[in-house]
C-alpha cells in the first residue's frame, strides 16, 4: 500500500459512508486550509448523467489547442487514482498527491468527512497552487450537494445528458434528478445543455431563470449538425465548420457541442475557431468506445476488433444502440459486466437486437460486481455465463467485433488486463 493509499484508508474510517451528499463537512475543512476554492483559475463546472466526462475531455482539448494550461478533476478513476487530478496538463504525481493528502488530513483534525470530500479538498489545494488558465471540474454525483459545488462563481457551467441513475441519492423522477444536477447553476453564469427530456429541461430552465443564468440550449440557442467530412456548430456568434469528433459515436457530437456552447457563453479571449476545431478532433477519453490493441485484443482471431465502453445506465445503452448499426458488417459479441444495483435490464434492452452473442461476466477484482446470474436474468436468459472476460473471449464462436461494456469498474479491470493505461 502506498503512502497516499494509507492516508485515504485512515480518512475513510472517519465517515465510512462512501456517498453522503452535503457541503458542510468540506466547507469546514476548506476553511481550515485557507479556502483554496477561492484561489482557482477560471472554472467550467460540468454535470450530467451521461457524457460529462466526454464533455470535459473536449473542453480540455480545445483549451490546450489554444495554448492554455488546463487543470482537470474527474471521477472515478479507471486504473490509477492519479487519473482523477490533472495539473496543468499532467497527471498528479504520487509525491504531490501524498503531500496534499497529509495537509488535508491535518486540517480536517479527525472530524467526519467522506473520502470523495477528501479527494475534492486535495484537488482544490493542488489546483490553487499550480498555475493554470482553466479548471475543468466534473461533478461526482448530482450537483447541488456534490462536493465540487463549493466553487461558487464558475466562468461557465455545462449539463450533459440526464437520465435515470443514482435514484437512491437523487430521487425517483427525471425532473427531480435534473433539479439536483441543475444545482450547479450560479447567478448570472452561462450554462450550456444539450437535448434533454422535457421534464429534465423544464427543471434546468426553472433553475436558470430563477438565478438569472443565461441558458444555452441545443436546438434553441445552438445547433450541431453533420456535414460532409465532419460537423457544423452554429450559435448566435456564427457557424464553425468542424472535423469529425475524436471520440467515436454519434452522441459525441452533442458532448462536443455542449463544450463549445459553454466556452462561447464565457467567450475568453484565447478562444478561436481554429482551437475549437482542433480540440474537437483531438479529444480523447478512456473507456468511451475505445478500441483496445493490447494483450486481450491479441487473443482474438484475425479479423476481430476489441472495443471498450464504460456506459452503465439506460441512457448509455440507448447511446450505444444508436452507434451499433455502423457495425453491421460483421458479428457483434457483447460482453457485459455491471455494478450491483444498476438497472441492468434497461441498459441491455436497446443492445440486445444487435448482439450475435451476449456474455455475462464479473471480474474477480471488479468493485461491487453484479452477479453473473443477475445479468443473465436481466437479458431474458439470452446471455451466457463468461463468467470472466478472458473466458468469454476464449469461447467466442466466430470472429467479429467484441464490445465489453456495462461498468466503469469493469472497464478499469479490462484496461489493466489489456495493458492499456490511461495517460
């Protein structure tokens, strides 16, 4: 166990609940640290159910294409903890992480605090001390009471696609979930959002109107549409011809559009059409329709491809299903592992018509893995037991495309097995 892992284990024991949405504990700790949240570069705060990580990736890529230094805070990590904190373009080192953890532990003085609040405090300390031009800040869960919402004056906000997920914390209705995610909106701060279900959009609009926040909504204030060889983004400032997105899948055009709309709502002096186009093309985000070429991929017969996606809820299943007709030229083998408690039937339903074979898996080290039997039941009995990824790959009846999906925790285990580490 590393020093940082030992510190986090001690801190986790102070408030063992993994999720306990509140701001008070973190605000107290940040006050003891002399308020690093007040000493940050301009912030773009990103919430949503599906696509917020990809939106963050596009924001970062555009800013870096413009020569800016960018901090990024995302969660969860896939393989290594330091994936969560990027300082001016570089993942945090173990030494810097450990030193910041020690300072947060001392400032917290043994009082109750969740581990995500600790991680957020560590990130804010580091972000306040390393020079940068932009901080892309991803919400952990929800928005209104998420630890990241201690930042009270971002430059812009973005809300990606909202669907049913984390109902035990955010409520059982889409309107209620959207209302919690819209809690990141701040008075007078522009907020960009994509297409939403009517009840979700109504909740976002109500929050924005109540706070006097300019709302930039797709199909009303901005559009992104296909063109030969790429895309066109258009808003009140004009049209921009874009290349195809660096992230595969038709849903990624929306995430790119949200990122562009948020940036143009803020309109910093460094933002140019050239940087926007280059950033859209260069954006990368692991485990989002990512093709693998490592140890696992080499087990497949010639003519096969191995792909990985961390999508795990109904909205993610629909987004994947919209992409799969492009793969109709060869058999598709789905390997699915999910986190216990997720709506596995809703995730699987749109994918089933495209699957030549379907395999249910649970990796030995996969955090909170849903039992294989539960996935088989959710598939209506169509899935076969892997029961592991390696065994499923070995049992595939024909060459084709293999898509491993259903859980970011599974994605992390697959990346480790493949030898493909996020950088």
